[in-house]
C-alpha cells in the first residue's frame, strides 16, 4: 500500500510543512519572481527551508511547484522546462525528507493562473493537459501523494483531478482556499467540495491559505458536518497579512497556531500544518501539540 495511505489508515495525525513563498521572500525572493525558478537558480535556499521544516517535525514536505503548470510558467526564466522544474523540486524535497526517517513528499499543484471558460480563456481540455503534464512529472519524480492546493473553482479542480488521475494512481488531496470567510472567490462552499471530491475518490479534503484561524475552524466544521469521519486537511495562514512599509508580516504566534491545530484535529483533521506566514517555529509548535 502507498506509504501515505498506510499511515492515514493507521490513525496517525500527520504534520505538514509551513509556507514556501513567504519564507523564501525573507531570503531574497522578490515580488513577481517565479518561485519555481529557484529550484534551479537557488536550490540551496529551498533545501534549507525544507530541512528546517523536517527538523521542526513535519511528516509531509510539499514540493516547490505550486505554479508549476505550463500556462502559469509562461514568463518564468525556465518556462521551457516544466518537466525538469517539477522533477528537480521533487529531488530537493526528497533530499530534505531523507534527513529524518519516515518523512513523505507531496507534489504541490496550484491553480493554473487563468480562469476556465466560460469565465476565462482556458478550455477544460487545455487545463486537463497542463495538470496532467505536471502530475506526471511529479509522479515520475517520486512523490508519495499529490496535493491540489489553494484552489477556488470547481471547474478548475475538476480538470486538475481528472488530469492527475489520468497519469497516476497516487492519493490525491483536494484543498481549497476560502478567501471569503467560508466561501471561495467563486462562491464555492465546503459542502460542495466534500460532495464532489469524496465521490471522485479524494484521499483527504480540506483547506489551506484563506483568512483567519477562526474562519478555518468554521470551514473544517462545515466539512465535518457534510461528511462525518472523512479525513480532513488543514493548513491555515498565520493570520491575515499586514503591510509594514514594504514588508509583509503575520501576527499569529506559534502557540496560537498550535491551539487551533488541536481544534482542527478534534474536528477530524488528519493532516495539519501552515500556509502563508507560517515558519518552522509555527510547525514545531503544531507538532508538539498534536503529537502528544
């Protein structure tokens, strides 16, 4: 059996990692840069961050491939090597994971960067092909699972799920980003997501990014009410971003993140971690709280 599913079925609570982008910004990633370019240009900085999350207690490390589809890579320095970008990112995550026994690697797949028809220019077929290409590269690179993260539209996730499933039988996690309280910018509700992707065979369903910890708790409650006992995924931001001059900061402390992580687990979350603003210190506190 797949290692991730084995551990999930055993009843273990797994700790995912924290933020990629906001942490890399602290070491030189500038606005407008494609984070994925760094897997070739600054691999040591990605590796250092991923190793820090492993040391903090992460059981799952996500690859630095959130924007690693071909349409989203247009304009990137390495736009002509999407397969290489994704496989190199897996290699880096695997190297970080090897520094502690049992750490899993998840292939991150974010939105394509443009809306699908009828709301935007991308057809279902184009999105399907782009997601299938990325998922194939991640699977061939050696990930243990695929995470469709920070999505907001059912049409796009349908293409992503179908594209991924067409090239691999790895477990798929579906994680939406609810930036309107308990709704996405396209009006999608947790109940909609649970109904759709449980039926399609998602291994876990949940949320990442979003707004406040209180809203994340409400989202996880809605998921749990829609399907009692279904395993959930929760990776909230460390609060809302606050701009200080040219610097963005997040005010939620590691202790607060840990307190809410315990709440998420009590509601049915089987994987907990952090998104924007969450540091290795946040993850260490979460691991300490949920691994007791």
